[in-house]
C-alpha cells in the first residue's frame, strides 16, 4: 500500500518534497533477486546453456536502512546490463562473495550481506529519503543513477575515483540494485533525469553511456579527437550504440562491426557510413583446433582499410574479449589504442605481442566511469546530443526473460524494465525538446512498438 502511495505522488507530478517526506516508507517492496542457495544450480553446464530465467526471482524484500550519504529511490524504470547476466549465471563467481566482503568493511555496510542479491545497475526514478549529510538531493527529485559506489577513505581515489580501492559497481558488487521498486544508492551516484525522456528511456543510458564516454572521450581513456577512426565491436549493442554516437558527436569516424544486415542498417541510421557485417563476411579469428588464425586478422584489417581509404583504426573499442582481442590488437594503427572494458566472450585473451610492442600501440583497461565522467555523459543525453538506444521494454516480472535475451544476444541497443512505472511513455517534462529529437530517441525501437 505504501509503495502505491509513492507511485500516486510521483504520477501526480507536483508533489512537494515535504509531502514526499510525509509519506510512510513501506516495510518491503518487489525486487529481482538471485539467491545464495542457488549458486550451484548450473554446475557442470556450459555458459551458453545456462538460463538466467531459472535463477532470477521476483520477490518481496525488506526495506534497507538509509545510511550517511545514501538515498532511497523509487525506481520507475531500469535496464539490463551484462553484469546482471553474469550475476544470474553465477559467473565468473557468485556475487555473494562481493556482498560478504563489502559487509565486513564497516557496520554501515553490514546489511548488504543477505541470502539474496537485489540486482541491477541502472535506474530512473524519484528520491524518497536521504541519509545524514546529503545536501544536493531532496525527496521528490527526479533522478537517474550511475553505478559507481565509492567510499573515498583512501587518497588513491581522489584524483580518479575509479582508483579508490573500495570502488564497487552498485547492484553487482553491492546489494539493493535498480531492478526493483526501491533501490539504495550513494547520493553521489545521482544525476538529474533528462526531462525530455520517458522513465524507461532515461533509465537505459547510465551504465553504458558513461562506460563508453570514459573509454573514448575522457583523459582516462583513448582521448578521442576529430578525425580519428574508431573501430566499434557490437556497434548496435548496449555499449557500442553509445560509442558510435560519441564518436560521431566528437568528429570521429566510427567503423561499425555488427552481425546482421538489419544491424548494419541501424548503424547507418545513426549516421555511421562505414559498416562491416562480420556474419556475412564470415570472419573466423580462431581455428577449430583452438589456435588463432592471423590470416583472418589480415583479411579483417584489409576490409577496414578498404572502407577508410587505406587507414587503420586510431582507436579500437574492445569489449567482446577472447573472440576478438587478437584481431583488435593487430588492426590498430601504429601508435594507436585498444581500450577494453569487458570480456563477454571470455576473460583470457591471447594476442601476438609483436604487433603491440614493435608498433608502439597501447592497451588501456577501462572500468565504468568516475562521477564527473558519468555526469558529463548524462549531460550530453540531457542536451539531446546523445540519444537512448532503447529497443524494447518489459515489465519487472519479466526480468528473467529480459536478461535471457541479453545473454543470447537476441536484442539490439538496450532492454528497459518497468519497475514502479505502470506503463511506458510516462515521465516527460520537456515535450518541446523531445519533439525536436524524437526520431533519434526512438530509432532503436522494435517495429512492434
């Protein structure tokens, strides 16, 4: 009943901060979870055969306490990221290890160690309560959240918070993530919700847009500049679709690698002219005996040069990992940069180091983004410079199916999840800006929608 009262207040649109504070908090709420008792349920199965629909549950969980510097947020919508796939498959290890470690840090974090893990690393919603010391946010504020949780008790993080030894990814290495009706975040995860977007559109950019921004634009990443050639693997996926837009917005030339003619056309609709359909061209970087095939690297590099007029990529945005990494290192131009943030096809990479050291190339590891980078990435969305790549939205009780689709690569762009929002299309407060950018906002929508 209390959850419904908050929803009514949000839908009313003009509820004051004092009125939000007066509403009673619920004792529990619905959340998508995995359970400690299920961590062995996929034992002996290949990764491809594991089904997140079997491990993800939707259940009532108790409301967590709000500590200093924290906020409770009514989650109107969220989105699926690959870390939720890993959590649901219990790979590369069960996330309860992370929760136990965090809980031991201090009494304030002890409640993160639960027999369940509330998952999800994106949200859009409304602040319900703030803990002691929070100054910049009030109940009733419309927000999105980035997923970096930091403690900032060490000097290491004060130049770049990603170097904080207590840095964690919210909803993956902490509890109380965004795939729920209510989430618990650090107040310094919050950012203003872009007013021209719906709840579900606003929810889908936080993790992937911030990650791509740090990889490509930031001084901590590849420092993209005008005229750069940028090879983007999975250019219509969650991360790739934002990387393509950031490259175009920065005056660079994206070279989009996709797996179908339909995805190739979607890249062109974003404004990218150079597209490689790797399925149609049948690149096989690994031989059947499990060894790399340099002939395929060379064929791939020649195709890139055909498209660019003889130029190699200045930057390669890497995230598939094992399947593509050797080819990425090979095709990068002399003095160029491979920037990697994930390994969705495998964490153990193999490449020919001669092409790295003798050609003075760089490999940069890049993990999410600091608060400033996430804020700047969100600012681009709020200004209509970068658009959400939402393709389909499912209800919270279909979170297992949504995660399954990402695991099987049965999607493009981002899959949104309605949490407290009763339907799609709500939450817009700047209709004029929305109208100006509507084709870009809805570009990734499935035809059925």
